[in-house]
C-alpha cells in the first residue's frame, strides 16, 4: 500500500474508532444485547438473501455497461463485483472500483481506460436513488431533522456532479477532454503522452447508451429493483427484531444510509453506520435509540460477514494476486 493510501487508511480507522467509541458511550449496551438475543433467525436468512440479491442485480447492470469485447458470464461478473465490493469495504479509497476495471483488462485484453468507464457509469446509476428519495418525500409524513437535510444536500451534490460529468461527456466530449488534458498539462511530456490518449478513450467510452435505448431502460429497471431489494433486506431485518415498521419508511431510511457511502467513510463503515442509523431512524423517524442501535449493530455484523465471505470466495476463484497487489501498493491498472 502506498504511503498516501496508508495514511488515508490510518486516518479513516482513527475516525471510525472515535465514532464507534462515541456511539458506545451514548448507547445503552445492555438493552442492545437483550434485543439481539431475541432475534428471529428465520427472518435473518431471508434478509441475507435479499441483501445478496440486491448486489447480484447491480452486477447484472454492470455487465450491461461493459464494452462489447468483454463478455463475462453472469457468475464471473458476480465474482468480479464481490471482489471489488470487499476491497471498497476494507479500504476507503474506492480501490474496488478500479479493481473491477482491472479484472476486465486482464481477462479480456481491453485497455484499462476503456474498461473503467463502465464502472463509473455503474456508480452514477447508484446515485439515482437520491432522485427516488426526493420524489417520494412529498408523499410521506416524514419530518426531516437538520442532520438529515444536510445529508440530503450533500448526496444531491454528489449526484449532480456525477451526472453532470456523464452528460457533459456525451454532449460536449471535446470540451471535457480539453478540460481534463489541461488539468494534467503540468506533467512531463512523457507522462502526458500516456495520459492524454487514455483520457480520450475514457470519455469516448462513457457514451455507452448511444443508439441503445433498450440497454438504458434495462439499466434503470435493474437499478430500481436493486433499491427495492435493499429496502426489503432492511424491512426483513426489522421483522427479525419483531418490529413491524412501514416498508416505505424502511426503504426511504435504508436508501439514505446506502447513499451516504458516496461520502468518505471509515474502513468497513466503522462507527459511521451506527450514527447514520440513529440520525435517520431514531432522530428522524422516532425509533428508540436502543432499538435503532441494536438493528444496525446486528445488521453491520451480518453484512460484514456476507461481504467478507463472498469477497473471499471471489478472490479464491479469481486469484489473490490483485488483493495482494493493492495492499503492497502496486498499481492495479498496470
């Protein structure tokens, strides 16, 4: 791992530990233990399946966005995605997103700059969930706290920036290319000779949906179903705790939690998940602090286990060299 990335990881861990310590200080641990002891594991099984299925739908969406020369099977695409998700989970520098492009480059002999745009567009589709929240909000009785309003504004900003880059790359390719090449103009000529062609290829490949409306419709449908499965996972987790919470509010709240991952997070969302749960479901929706904390603590451990299990399986099948390279600090786009 490079010196810069190592420092980022250490800072993230320190922030996560502080957040977790503050959460433990203000949370009634004895009540959390009591509630977790009563969990119905039949519902947990169904919740786990819904959680994994949401990721499976996203892997299908990414497969739609890949260059035509790459045609990984559904199972292999799922493994690429889960390997990348594990890296993103452990290292808060989006290494897993670059790793997915690396898998395509390595296995299908496609230039890295041509493989990576599919990952970028895939992440832009994830931010579409903010539009769902904005559209649904007027039809609910939810009263937003100041913290939730700030979070919504930050997430809306992330969506606007990502979507603007995508649209500009389609309608104003030359302008975007000129802007990016200007940003890197300070580099030595040898470096620019490598970077500038890669920039042009990257921007060209962003126009994935040109003359392919069916592909766009399918990507939107997979995104919508993925959001619904996320909500289903959290709704079933509430049921596991014996809580009958409205599906619409559960879906709204968990979508907000998911979208918060677009904002820099500690490794494995350490501490940040717990506070997001309190901000959204306790302060925002009136759920007791102990109940909200118990559900998130259990859910955090559950999803960490599922993510780690499938990530390890993926690297076992695909080969551990990428995982090792990331932690050694080697460039994964070589």
